C-alpha cells in the first residue's frame, strides 16, 4: 500500500481523475515537462499528454480566465498558480467572473473549475512566496475555499473539489508538502466538503486550525495533555462554506476555544469563527476566544520568519490561558 | 576506483603559468568537491582554486614556490567511481524552486477516535465522522464493520440509505423535547437506586389513591426529611427543604407533564383534592403556566392508574427522590400464618444515592407505607 | 544589421460612404437575401437601442450603453457566426446578440436589472454580458481550447472595444491563442472612444489590428460601417478557425454616435462637428442606398419594415414592463449547485429583515 506525502497525494488525486474523466485538463506554468516546481504534477504529462497537461505562457490572469471558459464549455479544468503570491493577478477573474458565472446566467452556464496554489510560509523562501491570504477568498460568495492538512485529506478533498460543480480555490500548505507520510489508498473516494474534521477528542478546550498549522496544533495538544489539559482538535478543511456547527458542538462541550492560523491577525479567518462563537456559542463559553496568529505585518524574509510564524509554545500558552481563565 | 588528473586551468586572459603560493591539502587527504585546493599567484593576482572532484589526493604537481604551466598537472586524484570524468553530475532534485521544503520520514496515522459517551468502544476516523455529519447519521448508532470495531464510510452510507428509505425524522418539540433533554440530563448525573415494597390497603374505607399517596409522602418526609431536598452535584452540597412541593406526573396526549402541588405538608385533604383537579384541568386545557411546572422538591408517579406493578422511576435533579405507585390489586398474602386475599398497593421508591442513604430511603418508605396502611 | 520581421495590415471595404461598390463585391451579394437580412438586423438593432434609451430616460430601465452608429459591425458579425459558435459579448453588443436569437425581452430584463435576462433561451452557450473590460477575452481562450480539445469545428468570438486592447487580459489572450493555434475570432470594434479617451490616446500603434503581429496571429482591419465587408471578413476568420488554422484579430472601424452610457454626457469631450461628420457616414443609410440601387429594395418596403420592427419592439417593451420582479430569495439560488445549509437561515430571512419594499 502507498505511503504518500501530501504532495504525492495531490499528484495521485490528479492522476486518478485524469484517468477517470476525459474532461479533466490541467493547466499552469511549468506543470508539464517540469512536473511543477514542487513536482505536484510530476509524470502526468508523460502519462496523459501535452493536450491534457498544459504548460501555459507566463500569464496568471490567462490561466484563471481560460479555466473559466473551459469550465463553461463543460471541461473540468484544474489550474495551478505557482505560488499564492501570484494568485492576486487572478482575483479579477475569480472574484468578478468565476464566482459569478452561475449567478449571472441564472445557472445556464456554470464554472466547475479548481484553482490550486501552494500557500503559507515556513520554507525560508524569497518575498511573495509565503502568502497566507485565504481569508480574502473566504469572503467571496459563490466559491469554495478548501485547505487540506494531511496527505489523506489532500487526496480526498482534491478529488471532491475537482468533482464539485462550482469553483474551488484549493490551497496546499507547502510547509508540510513533504513533512509526513500517510497511508493513502488510491480508491478514488472523495472526502466530504463543507465539513470540519475532528481529529482528536477532548473535554477541556477546543483547538481549531487548518493547513500546516494543524501539524503544530496537534503537537501543542500533546504537550497540553502532559499538563493535564484535554484538547479537542478540529481541522476546518473547508473554510467556505464553513461548518460552524461542528465547532459550536465542540465548544458547547468544552466551553473554551483557541483558533490558530499563520495568516495575519486582522480579518484573518479566525475572526469569522470567533464572531460566530460570540453570536451562537456565547452561553457555552467560560473564557474569551483566543486567536494565535501571525502578526499584522508583512511576512518577513527568512531571517525573521520564525518570529512571525506561530509556534507550538504560543499555542500551548493560549490553551493554558483558556483553561485557567476565571 | 578511478584516477583523475587536474591540470592548471587557464586562469584568464591567456596567462601562461602561475606560481604555487600555498597548498591547502596534502597527499592521502580525502577532499570534497569545491574544497579549497591551492592558492596560486599569477602575474595579476593570487587565485584560490577549488577542487573539481571529490576523492583522495594522490599527487601534488609541485611544491610551494614552483611555477606550473597552464595545462600541466596540478593535482592527481583517486575518485570513488567514474564521477570524476566529465562534468559534475546534476544536483539532486530539490523539488522546489525557492526556499527549502522540509522532508520528513514520519508516517502518520489518522486514528479512529472513540465515538459516543462512556467509551463504548466504537471508533470512527475524522473523515468518516465528517461524512456521517453530512449525511445526518448519528455515528454512535452505526454498527461498525471495520477491524477493531471501526465504523467505515460504507457503514455510514448503509445507515444513511436505510434512514432515507424510512423518510424524514420527526423532530421532537415541546413537552417531548423537554422530556428527552431532562431524562438525558438525569441519566448523566443521578446515581439511582430503587427500593420496592407493598402497602396493605385492605383496610381502606374509601379508595382515594392519589390523596393517600400524597399524605404518605408527607409522612415519609416527616420521618426522613433528607428525601425532600435539592442536591448540587458540582458543589457537592444539598438543601434540605422544609416545604414539600410535590411534583405529580400526569400523562397526556401531548406527553408527560409534571405540575407542582405546592406545600402539600400543610394542606387539608379537600384542599389537595381541589388543587389536583385544578391542575389536571389546566394541563388538559394546555393552560398551565410555566411556573406551575417548576420547583418540585419530590415527585409522585402514580402510574398504577394505567397499569403496572413496580418500576424504577427517574429522579430528575436537583430532586433526590421519586415515589412510584403501581396498580392496586388483590393478592394472596400470609396473614397470621394463613393465606388471605388482601388488596395491596405496589410501591417503588427511587432515590439519588449521591445524596440519600439506603437507610434514609428505607425509613422513608416504611413511614409512607405505615401511613398508607391506616384505614383512613 | 538585418531585418528579421516586417508586417502589413490590410484594410477591407466593399461599399463607400454613399453605398457605391468599390471593386468586386463578395460572392454572397449575388443574391440579395443575405444583404437584406443584414439590413433588417441593423434596423432592429437601432430600433431596440432607441427604445432602450427612451425607457432609461423615463425611469423604466437602468443605465444603458447605446450602440448607435455601430450596427453594421455588430450585425455583420452576428450574421456570419453559426449557431454552434460561442459569443462572448461586452455591454455594447446587443446587435450581435439579437442576430443570434437573443430576445429583446431578455435584453430589456438584463438592462432592467434582472439576471433572468442572461438566461437566454437561445443561444444556450453564449456568455452573458461582461462588464469588466477585457476579462472575457481570456474566457474565449478557454472556450476555444475546449473546442479544439474535442476536435470541433466551432469558434469562440470575444467582442471588445478599442479600450480593451490596452488591457493585460487582451494581450495574454491573444498570445495564448497564437501559441496554441486556437479557434478564436477576436472581434475588436473600434468606435473611436473609451468613454472620453479617444483612440489616439489609447495606444501608439497606427492600427489595433497590428497587435495581432505581437501575438503571431492573423490581423486585419475592416470598414466597420460597411456591413458587407464586416460579414465577409468575419466569415473568412470563422472558416479559418474551423479549419484549425488559428486565430484572427479583426479591427472594425466605426464610430460611437451616442454617449458611453445613458449616464455619460459626451458633449463634455467631443466636438459637435466631429459627431455630425460621422453621423453622415453611418451604416444604415449606406446599406439602404446600396440595396435600392441594386434594385433589391424600395422605400415602401423600407417603411413597412420600420413599422413591423417598431411593433416588435413595442411588444417586447410591454412584455418587459409587465413582467413581475423576481422573488428576493433567488439571490441565494444560483450561488452554488445547491445552497450549503449554513446559508439557509439567511435565505429565509430575506424580505423579513430588510428595508426593501415588499
């Protein structure tokens, strides 16, 4: 059986769907001959040909806009933006067009496309290669925002995203692309979209996160357990639409919540979760909702990167504060 | 093993030779590629030359101070394989174009976590639980078919299919909903023990079961006030109450109502009768105000009106006791050594053993029975 | 030093300003039916356009972008396209849309602020109106890719103005269509103005057609007020695309006789005599003159046609004015294939919580 990294799981899902569905076409810069700069699409052009795994000119707006046209004609394009730092050139297409095509035409035309991009910091990269602005996309009606945190969920959620009839922005946490392996059988089974995954059960405090920070969250939960704190860990996975019910049910049980994201604090997606908790979960809360986040600064270049990225120590301290609050 | 020869390269602008200024390696030394080999002085400058190969130094082409011509031997190597020949091999695929992506070898498993309260031993992975959530299936009700008692996705889909065929679930509202929530709460907190005994009511002159039961409860509370109390499980404390506000369980079309007859210890039987009647009417007319459904200090469940003998009725916190009465019936009993037919009333007393001892409960029950056994 | 590339841009016209043939006419004109269809289409377009402006001025329609003066460019293209082609229009292509079977009622609904207008009964695969300048041109590349991928003899036709040719999306699209030899007919309708910015301030190029050279595709210019020329050039470009010979950029020269939209006042930036000059060379008059000279049309028939068209337009306008507004819940019904349950509460609260009139 296959033990795959998150990256290999992405590759496996793409390969599976290319084989299963003739309408699936991949496009992006350097994805064909080079197999993608992270090798997410390695071997796919050899297997499926240059007409299904396209090396595009260097033009992000084209990549996203073309995917819209392809999707409207019934293909299932999976477009890659090489880094989230370059995704901003596609915002016009995604926000003004992809998210609105179904609505604008009253369902006559639809947009079943996936826009994938590696995102997040922690790999000591040059400027613009460590972006974590997922909350900007989560704000947009008409799209889905999906972020896997493990090889198995990357495989399942990517399959689900490709099969979904509406646009999906699929952000891959590059820091954990190769960090761990997991048994990922190539069954072609899609994971469930629009739900949070409870990774660990606990009774004292709910720890909510997504993407690479989940790795640190689980470590923090272990450390907290040694201190006698029982932590329930929730992986949001689909940021939009948000399954708030799972989080509320958890907080009803524990009474305390810590949200972790590497994105900058203000208007980060943690704010949406916290607002929802205040709105619907106030009566269950024994302590203020804690957010452990990146600073409201620009991601520094790599010499200071470790100061910016939230660490397990910070998370554990937040868990303690939540539990000890009087 | 291969022998590789490194000649003095053209250091630029057609310089013909260079003088060895300093050696940085010695014969028999293992060197790495790019490791500084030698400094040579040309007509223009001192130039450091790095090693083009990895391997062992076999021979040096001269001593410090010697002049070496361009293209003549500088260093001879013994290399591990043929890698010395030809250009340096391609650098390993780093799998990124910027930065460094950490590579780990740990294999993680997503463990199936226990589902349902009290560690029933049934497990499901997060993905399966998420699927169940989406399909509106209560995971704790799914029979697992995976190894180690794990619920699989197929199990969830099977149950979802069954439920779909059965049609939509009826959402419980109003009194039924309250009952569901209250009983669940009671079950979670209370430690119930039920005591059963019968009262001999052969001597009764008139058959007014409910009022006699109310009086019996009052008698019980006078003997053992501990059963008329409110218990706080968090603080581990109790309030023994002077006033007896009796909850009377009533079964209606809509469900179970438990209105409160106030201060039964200080009211005459007729007053009680009227009070009961008024309560019944109000409940039937769905007219009973919420305050009248709150504040019970002890409860009576006269289920015998419908049938049945013994039960273990549920104590609803913060109360600590509930008396259940079954249907009165004629039975053969031994009286004075002989079998006789006597009318008897079966009683079941459930008490919360966190707050009440067996002795207290028994004495309460015996006092109640003593009162019940009086002719009037 | 050696010359490694040169280019030529050809300009096509078959009728002069007065409708007199210049040189040999294309074969399709031998039978007048097609030309009459072109003329009818232009009359319809102008009548619809006038009605739309009138409705806006009387508060019955939202902001509207008039196509006055550009009818030949639109109708020539619309008639040349086949049913199976895909049109990607901007907000000034009602002429093309009407030729392709979009109903006037649908257009009135759209401009009246109702998305149902873009749910065309036909053609089902044409794109809805695109407001963001040039963003739809890259969509056309995707549409054409799908056609090529499936080996279909169809073309994607994005229509855009002179302003759009300055946008990044325009260049990215042209470039991609070139490198992949996609079946796209890039229809640039150069009406001389991007709101208040004249064509000469838009680019240093002598022609917009020559931007094709930068993308390595075929480019040519046509007199956009000569319906016969527009039709012929478009047909050739479409055939080229169907045969797999790649993309074409067409620059149709015309003039925007109206304001940018009903909210604009062009007198702020245009000289009256300029506008008058262009009004004198407008496309309907010249095609009518040609038809009459060719003996294929008469003033009586013209009067009859105008009455007929006027009645059709009135009917459509009435149908629009009589139509009931959509129920507000519908705001939620086309976000996703099925509305995620998390938004159900918001959907049911519509109409109760807000201040809109019932």
